[in-house]
């Protein structure tokens, strides 16, 4: 059995090795690759949530954008919920599929579904709680989204087919 | 702390292997250099750029040119053919043997052009309808056997080690400690009784996969290469599934592993490199690193041979010589006196330096260095960079030394990862799409709780009476506050011995399976020296 001091020494060594190898700072988030686009899932920050999560039974799978999560929802049979980060920290838009029918909460939610390079997908495919929030989001990312139109749930489902 | 198994094995190896007489050395003084010159001129005239082929070593052991027919068979054992205790696995392994033999026979009988179509179709039919009994590969690939007799004997010899170690693990008669001892005996028999043993040292895969002909096969025959790598995936993944598992757990686990093999692994053509044993069976590889290395090296020998045979710019004579060289590169004889973890420096910085590079990843003595990676960080497709010495969920150091067996594993989506505690295993499984298999040690090294997760993350186990401790805190201490026990009494004894856990409640499997931990506070995402070390090579050079 290892002692406490040897464990601390090991931890220090490993953290040292990782830092030396160019590791990023420790985070509280668990970072993964998106199962659809295989790119890193963009992590939440103090001010903005970015991780999209699909909840299916006891599974909680993270995606890089709401497009990837909706697209992959086809591969699950049964009820599921997608937690799509919005413009409000800690208040995701919830997309639920129950007995094959989709619904969204809050009902005022609109989506950006603008074709962008997938490296920017968390900006180009985004859920927002209101139309006003959509306008602000597009204005803040005008270089990428200048022609973006607000989409309802049905339109977003069509985009992510 | 006792000596690591790796060191014990290495000391045993250094003491000598009892092979009588040693290899006869045959000078290759009459090598027909003029033939190479003629070929290079002809190739240049035909518009193909001539490439330098590495020469045969100066001296080679006599057995490497043996043309006698040597039939090799199993060592006697009451466990022989116990793989049939897991019937689906046994039949899938029978089909693997047919697939290998069919592809090799077509490759050397002028049918390489139909490998991706007719041959693939024939093999796929066998894989979907596996034979009940193991076929004699020599009967399926007679031409290949006649032409490359020694190579076939090298393959067969290590395949027998594969088969018998699996028989031992699937035995219902042997206890777990008896199985460990028998596997070591089989290794000794493999390593000492004939000269065909493949080296048990970790090899530099970047060097071996960097030959002038490397990647030719996967470029030309991606579907059949996918099948070969799918076989190698199964031949690795089955070990952790069988190791220290009851017969019931083995069969349940193969439902998950077999589905992954048949639905995905056989048909993948996007792998940048062959599956490595320790990637898919990290626990068995930690216990028997020499065997893990030998199997990886055997699989690399398959790749070298495939690439040589698929390279049209190489003449038949050169193919024979390059295959002889490939056998030598991977043979135990070529690395006598060398040690795991070390690099032998060649005088004058020879190009062969990579051949004697036996470094391995930190915490994984059963896996050699790979393209563009460092001993501290490994890169895996779809997973990115990771430290193999740390938990893949919380980044804390994994158990090592005499506690190597305490690491749980999560197997899902074609990979198998070691984690530090049961909570890390459960939550990592919940964050992973699809079915998964969790392997959770208790306080006893030979009592492992096998847990199967369905697509929706519902967990099931066949182990009765298992009890969990989960007093969640910082993951700096998860090896203490998250544990599994074979009984309530074992739980109580542990809590009593650790006063700071006083008052901790024992969780039944059902209660434990419903929980969800917080995201680990200690998690660090490692950043490697490049985005993807295989990117510049693509999947095919």
C-alpha cells in the first residue's frame, strides 16, 4: 500500500511532467472530443457555457455544438434531452424528444443555424433564449454570422438532419 | 514493495534461457548486389523512383533460412481448448485464422488484384459464419507456407502462445493464481524451446513502420488491412475481458466486445496505426508486459510482411530477403542483452538506432514508443493526448508497483482505459456513448467486479454481495474514498482501519450504480507536441 507522502510525491511528479510537456492549466471541466466532429468540446467559461450535453438514460454525452448533438440524436432510440448552452450562464435551452416528438424550453428560444467552418460551430450553431438575444449574438459575431436568420425548433431540426 | 514483474522477468531472461548451442551464424557474403543494381536501372526506366532497401544484416542465425517442415503444436495442458467455454469468442478466433490464411494465399498466388473485392468477400463470409473448429492454416495457404516456411513457423509459434494463454484464462478448473503461474510457464516454454520466439521487448514502432515499403498494404488494400487490424484488435481486447473473470462474466463481457468487433472494428479503415495490445488490454499488459510486447511485435511483423508483399517495385528475390530481414528485426535473437526502457546507441549514429530503442510509455512497460509521441504522453485517434500513467477521468496517478491490479478499467467504443477508482469508472462510462464494460477490483486481487453498461447507462453485474464506499471529496484522495469490496465485512474492516472514514455508509451495487459524481477537480487536459502525430503521414503515405 502506498503512503500519503508517496502519493503526494507522485502527484507532484505527474503534474510537473504534464506542465513540462505543455499541459494547459487544470480545469474543473472534463474535456473530451465531440463524438460527431471529433474536435475538442469547447469548455465552459466563468461567463459563458459552451458544452452541449445530451442526456439519455444515465448517459451524459458532450458535444461541441447543438448541430452535432441534434444530428447524433438519431443514433439513440428513446427519449432524450439536449442541454444546449444559451447566452445566459447556467441557463441552457432544453430540447427534449419524448416518444419521437421534439419540444423546446423556453418556448421563446431561437437558434442560429448558420453554415460555418466546423472549427467555429459553437458560434454558428447556437441556442438563444429570445429573439433579442439572437440579434445580440449575431451582432457580436458579425464577421461569421452577418446573414444569419433566426430559426425555430423545426427549422433547426431540418438543418441538423 | 516487491519488485515489479517486469524486472523479475528481465532478470530471469538475463540469467539465460537454456537454449542449447545458440544460433548458428551464417555469413551473407554471397549477396547478389548486381541484381539490385539491375533492378534499380529497370525500375528507373519504368518510371518508378528507385528506393534504397535496407541490406540484410551481416550475420543471421541458421534457423532463419531453414526450409524443413516443422509442425508446431500446443504444450500439454488440461486447459487446452477451454476457449470453448466462451463459445462465441472461440468461433470468432477460428474465423480469424481462416481470414489470415486466405489473404496470404491470394497475395502470393497472383490474386492480389482481387484482394479488396473477391478475397474480402470470401473472408467476410467466414467472419460472419465462423467455423466451429480451428482450421489448419497450412491447408488454406499451402503456397504461402511453401515459400515462406520459417515465417509461417514464427507466426504459428506466437499464435500458439496466443491460443494457450487464452485457454488458460478461460479455464474453469484453474484458480486465478494458478492461471498466472501457468501463463508464465507457457511464456518460458515459448521463449526457450524453439528459436522462433518474437522479442518481448518494447519496440520503436515509428522505426518499424518507417521502412521504404511501409504502409503499402494499407494504401493498396484498405479494407483487407482493416480486417487484419480488426483481428489484432480482438486478439488484444480479449485478454482483459478474460483476466480474473468468472466464466459467466467472460460470456457477458464478450457480448459487448464481440458486438464492437463485428459491427465496428473489423471494418474500420481510418486507423492511423495498428491497435496496440496495451491500448485494449491495459491490465493484462501491466501484469505481463513481455507477453503484450511479443504480441504487438508479432502484429508488427504481420504488417511488415504485408507491406513487403504489396510493394510492386520490389522484386521477388528482394521480397524474400526483406521478409527474412523483418523476421530478424522482430526476433528475440536480434535483441539479446538489451533491456526494456533502454536505447542501445549504435556506433556512429547508425540508421538502425531505432531498432534498439526499447523505451516505453511511462507506466506502460508493455507498449513501445510510437510515431511523434513522448514517453510521458501518448496520442490516440478520437481521444487525443493522454498520460498513460494517470487516471483518464481525474488525472491523478494510477496505482502502480505491487498495487498495479487495483486500477479499474472502462472499455467502450474500441478503447480500454485505466482509471483510479470505481467512481471514475462509473462516471467515465456514463460520459461515453454506447455500451461499455467496467472492470472494478475489490480488496482481493482475484475478485474483480465486472459491470456491463447498456446504451442508456444502466449498470448490471453478476457479482453478488458487492459493496461500495463513496465518500466523495477531492479526487486527490479518490483512491481512498471510492472503493469496492467483496463483502460488508471487508467494507467494515477498511472503514475501521481508516478513522477519517468513520460513519461512511456501505452502498449496495444498485445504490452505487444510480449515483453521479461531480466533475473531477484534479482533471488536466494534456497538450502534446503536435495536434496529431500521424497527420503529416495521413493514413497512407
